[in-house]
C-alpha cells in the first residue's frame, strides 16, 4: 500500500523558506494558479500555500487550500524532486480536483525546467 499521507517534511513551514522562494523569482502561471519555485537541496518537493483574502471568505480560501494539498498529496510521485513549490491561487472559484491533478504537476515541471535553465545561465556567467 502506498503512503499517501502529507507529512511535515513535504511542507514549507518556516518564514525563511517562504522568503527564499519569493526572492528566487522563478514563477510559472497557468489558469487559476501561480507557482513560485526555488531549489531546496532535498530529494523531494515541498509545498507552501499563500491564499489571499482577496479570493473570498474563509470558506473559499480553505477550499482552495484543501484542494491544492490533496492535489499535491496525490501527485507527489509525479513531481520533480529538490524544489519548493509555493502555490498562489488567482481565481475566486476553485477548480475541480481533477483539473488540479493535471495542472499542478505540469506547472511544477515547467518551474523545474525554468530553474535548471536559470542555473545553467548563472553557471556560464
């Protein structure tokens, strides 16, 4: 049986982690999601959430968070390792879980490619 829990090691928990991802400035967007990414030096991806009050009342914000956490948990094996993903929803109406299960891995892989490209260009300088 596979381990589908969402343990603490897969979460970004400190303010320093969030600050590092915001400062790294690697962003990809599609549909209602904006994903910021930064390398984390670990073998696995970690998830951070930042859901603005502009999206709506607590019910809507909590729904977004539950859906994103569940999409991360279910697609964790498909995500690239070694990166922190900070997910920022940008639409009031949360999409279906089925859509997020496709969208989150796609954005994570795009962010990983963008990070590698930036790393190579920095290495060449």
